[in-house]
C-alpha cells in the first residue's frame, strides 16, 4: 500500500512523496524554497537531456560514494543551494537516487500549491509556439480560476493535437488517439 503525504491541501504519495515533503518543509523553513525549486528544475532538465546522468541515477552497480561524488560535482558546478546538495547526498547514501525524477515532480506539485498555482502537464505532437502556450495558459487560468504552471513536452507519436493533464483530469485530444478510436469503431461495425 502506497503511503500518502498531504501538505498545503495537496497529496503526494509513496516514497517520492515522503522525500519531497521533507525537502519542501526544510526549504520552506530555511527560506530557500525558490532556490531549491530552481536546483530541482535544473536536475529535471539534466535527467531529460542526459542519458548518462539518467543511467547513473538508476545504476545499481555504482556505489553510494560514487553516486554521491557525481551528484556533488554536478550540484557544485551549478552552484546549487546547500539544502539541495545535502538532500542529493542523502538520496545517494540511502540508495534512493532512482526516485529522483518522481521526487522532483512531487516537490514541484507542493511548490505550485504553496504559490497558489495549479500544475498542468501538456504533451504535444510538435513544440508549441509562445503564442500557443500563452493562449493555453489563459484558457486554463480561466477554467481553473488560479495561476497555472505548465510543464510542456513533445511526443511526435501523437501525430497532431495534444494531451492535457491537470491533477487527476486528463483530456486526450491527440490525433493518434482519435485514429485509434476510429479504427476500433470500424472494426466493431465491419
């Protein structure tokens, strides 16, 4: 059974939720919330852009001290906040670096709720222009009645359209899904 942690009315679950909540509370107490959030965003970017970094984070072969040394070097190069550096070292010592991506996502959820924002994940078939992104944010802000933090990614397999997820709600307006639904309907008819 996955454990659940609630903070500021937002629930984050499991191992990632517990670690993210602890980090969030410490950063908030120390007045370093935005600095830690920026550090984690940099690590998120590194996870998405570097296969080597992702492999290191997930590697069961590397020792705790090797993973800790790599994290120390990366965070020192980026002039990370001491809280972030200490937290990454703790994850390496506890052999929990494999959960870094989920911890970052849970932390971002807590941070957005603290700022009165709602987080939305958007997957589009092609990169969105600034104008499209602005229009999407305006529509979401109007619908949700709160500021929106949009996380955008691209998946060319969607062919066209996009998938939007806000909390537990998901809207799939992708061409790939529409074609799949059409194919299923035609098989049922024919």
